[in-house]
C-alpha cells in the first residue's frame, strides 16, 4: 500500500520527468550529417594584386620634407596611412638628406647607383656605409641617421606608415627653408 509520503515522492518525480521531457521537446534536434559540420568563416576580401613594370612607374617630385631634386613613386599602399607601403626614391648625384629620424621603421633596398647611410646627429661622410645595388639597410624608428648618393641612385623603401621625417636640426628641414 502506498502512503502519503511515497505518493508525494512519486508526484515530484513525475513532475520532474514531465519538465525534462517538455524542455527536451523545445530544443531543436542536433544537426545530422553535413549540417553537423562547422560552416567556414566568411571569406575576407582578396588582397589587391600588384604587378608593375618599370614603364608603369609614375615618378614625381619628392615631398617637400626632402631636399629639392629627388623624385618619388608610390609602388603600393599609401605611405601617409597606418598600413604597409612600398615607395621608390630617385636621388641625383651628390644628393644629401641631413640627420633625421622617422616614427616607424624604414627598410631600404638599393636598386641602382650608390647609396650612403650614416648614423648620428651630425653629417660625417667618412663614417657612412656605402651600399650598392641589391644591398639593404634598416633604420629602426627614432634612430638618427642621414643619407646621400653617388651617381643617380634609386632605392626602394618599405615599411608601415605613416611615413614621416623629423630633422635632428630644425634648420635642415627643407619645409622651413621654403617658408623663409
């Protein structure tokens, strides 16, 4: 014979079982077959493919942050934005960029001619390293350095922008000379 206590326990168990069945019925069934496989993430837009021949390069005057006489071409990206870029600079024979530094790393590959690089706050040609076509230099951000050329020289500069130049001696800044 069932007593009241046993009936109460059975009623509670039946209520729990009913609640469990209702909850399971409300849940969708787990996916089966191909539907169970994870879906691939949305594809990112493809990067722009860049192919440029020597004849495609559009040379123009270098920015006024460099002494007059240099030419510049943007190969890829935008050196004024916080993103990767590639530019080329063409320097005439005897060109000099006085001691300066950049807020980001500057990586330089010499493509033709003779590029000279020195480190420090004062121009000192005897301490400069001479680089020929195919050679490379990296100037870490904030490193004080200066550069020059022998013969017409073309270098390729790449890094992450924004690419800017600050002269160690403000009197060397061509932007200030043009306003005087």
